[in-house]
C-alpha cells in the first residue's frame, strides 16, 4: 500500500518521510536549505562552544576521568563539528549537509553516552545527553526522518555500551531510558510537525503564487483584449458612414455591452451580445436618462467618468456592481469620447475575475490563520514542553545530591511530584497530538445519540485525584435521561479539558458543578460552573484566539497552555454547537456550550 497521503487542502506527501513527489521535493529541499543555513551555522557554533565548555566541568567534577573525557571532546567530537561547520561554506555542502548533521548528532550523543556509561550515577552527563537530543531535533535543522534515525541510533549505542561494557545497574539504566526515550519521542513529534508545517507553508505559498500568476495573466489578457477591441470600435466608427452592415457585423462579434450616450447621460444606442443580460429592457432605457434606469450611487460615479472622458479625450475606466437575477455581478466599464456631445461605454462582465481575487484573499486569510496556529504550536513546544522536564531535572538532581539523607516521607513527596509532572506532561502531549491530528483532518467523526451522564461521570472519575488534592467538590446536576447527539470520543475530550480547567483555577475547598438545560432553539446547553478566580474582560475576549497568549498558572501553580480551550472550540464547532464563557474576577467562571440532542431537528418541547 502506498504511504503517500493527500490532505484536505490537496497537499500530497509521504506520511513517514514527509517527502513530496519528485519535482516538489527538489524545490522544497532547495528552499529548506536556503532558509536553514544561517540558523544551522549559528546553532553549530553554539553547540561546538557548549560541547567544548563542558570540558571545564570534566576537570572540576570528575578529575579521575578528565583525560578520557577531554580526549572524547577534543579529539573526536569537537573536530568533527568544526569540520562540518567549515564545509558549510563550500559549494558541495548542500548535497551532504543532512548526512553530516546525522553523523554529528550520533557522534556527539555517543560521546556523552560513553561519559554517562563510565559514570552512571552522575546525572550531569545525563543532562548533557538531553541537550544533545534538544539540539539534534530542534536547532540544527536536521530533518525529521534523519533526526529520528540519529536519535534512536544514539540511544541504541548507549544501551549496548551500558549493558556490555559498563557496570550500570538496571535501575539506573531504566531511569536513564525513561528520560532518554521520552526526550526522543518528544523530539520526534516536534521535528515531525515542525517539518510538516514548513512543508505545508511551502505548498500553500506555491498554490497562492500559482493563483496570483493566473489572475495576473487574466488581467494582462483582458487588457490586451480590451485594447484590441477599443481599436476595433474606433476603426468601426470611422467606417460607419461607408458601411452600416460592416459595423453591425463587427459589433455582433464583440462579446461586450456597448452604449452610446449624450453628455447628459441619455441612452442613444446600444449593443448587447446574447451572452450578456441587460439590466433593463431596451424599451425601458433607450431615450431615457441613466438617472431613470440605474441606482443613484452608480449614476453619480458614471457622470464623473463621462465628464473626464469628454474633457480629456482619453479612455476612462471604472468598476461597479449590480444585483442581477443570477445574483451580485461585477462589471468593468471603459468610456471614450466619440465627439464633444457623445460618449461610448464598453461594459465587460468581470465577475469571474472578482471571484478569483476574492478567492485569493480568502486563501491569504487562511494562510495567516495557519501561521497563527503554527506560532501557537511552536510556542508550546519551545516553552511549555520544557517546564515539565525542568521539574524532572530538578527533582532528579535533588535525589542525586540528597538521597542518602532523605527519609521515606520526603522520598514519597518527590515521587508524587514526579508523578504530577509526568501527568501534566502526558495531558499536554495528548492535547498537542489532538491539535495536530485535528489540523491534518485525521480525527474521525462518528456522531450517535448517547446518554450524557455516563460520559460526564467517567470524565469526573478521571479528574477525581487532582480535585481531591485541592478539596474541590465535583457535582453532576445533569438528569440521567438527558441525551446528546455527538461523537463520544470528542465529547470526552471536551469535558476533560473544561473540568480540568475548572479544577486548575479553583482554590482549595471550592466546587465545580456540571448542569444541562434545553434551549428554545432546540439545543442542549451544557455548563461547567466553578467557584474559582475568574477572568477579566480582556482575558475573556482573547480566550479562544490562537494568535494571543492567554495561558496562566492555576491556583496551586498548575501549568496551562490555553491549547485545551482551542481544542474545545474546534471540537464543539465540529459537533455543530458553539462555546462561550461568562466570568468575573474572584467570582468564578461558567463555560457553556451547545449541542444537538437529536439527529432530527423537528422535536417538540
């Protein structure tokens, strides 16, 4: 089976390697290299300096291994990094740069891995390995597929070395692998979607450029055609005295409306091709002033154009729109003076061109929305994903430094903190994955009629522990007979995010209530009310916008990204409802959303 997949927007790519088909891939790789080379060099200089600088720690922390570690750094890794950096200024570098970065990733990681093998109980070099993974996946512009190969190869080398050539205990090796594998997986997902969004931006730009070129070419062709037809009309006027029949034949060959009017705007004659409809029948407008036929706002603009044509004796252009039987249509008028008392108007239907321009504007707006979503995604990756790992590092460092002096209660507290950090990280990753799958159109949608109470109760059960820790009472006021027409998995995600947010921003001893009611427009309105810290009007206004940072910490310092609410908004929209919030500072918040409670909409109350 082919691994190529088409997105809803038409982009075709390989789901594993993210590669485009043939020519598009060559163009993308060329642009990717051009866009990445400066960042790559800066990152490589920084990585090289950092890798060298850590030699000072070798001398201070492990003097008994200093010679070995300095040899690894300055005989193998640093020279390789310098050579690759120098090669980046050569003409052939663009052909091999990804392979050289892969090798550099593996060599640098293996070097840190050897140091970690020799000193398995020293967590400083474990932190160094995490920095190598961060650099390899995020900063040196190594593409997803090769970054993944490099990351897992490094991890495999480390494990084989630890098992075969080191006396690393199973518990320590398991601890290392927990963090290394987590970092590797996070790096993989981040690198995948960073490259995916880069490719999607490239594809969208190609599409917009193509559409712009098409519109430009249409305009050029229109200019040429109009210029040619104008010449034909002038020539036909000169020949009209000699042959009326020739003039009529020529006019019949032109697919534009033409009107001859006097300087006051009275219609004297006209030509209308069969393909174009008149705004009014000839018997209505011939001999009449245009004020009696056309809308006042159009007449005012026409009069200015007519006066300019007679005064300057030059061709005048203008655009206008009219409501026709088929709907709103756009026209381009060209006016030229025939003599001091008459003007000739040539009217062309440009509705197709206007629609193409509006389509291009719409695509630009979609691209701006995509960029806002991408910026939100990158912000979460660059900031919020690092916070849980900083917690992990701090707790593990505390265990390294003070474990012999800790009693069981203190160890238990550290274990609880590790578990809470892991839980927060899992929920953030879950939201990130749902966000990415939603943007790719990969989330299935299978709405059915369900009783809503079991869904709410299961969501409450999943969040009972954080509520219990804060002494928050969770109350379900929804009647058992209430049903909803929705996708169960999507609805679970909405309830988990909204109830989790209510718990997060409610102080200890507060309450969260879930209720539902039927509305007059045949909808089911569900509300999650908390007794929390509430929000001001500015926060409420920006709450569901992907281009504005609205995240803040919970009442007990719980992390928040704002991504969950964006997911809820998109999911509720997908379910055919809407979501909103009412809140005041220090008076709690009420998040409400509507759903259909039947797949038929003629239910009587």
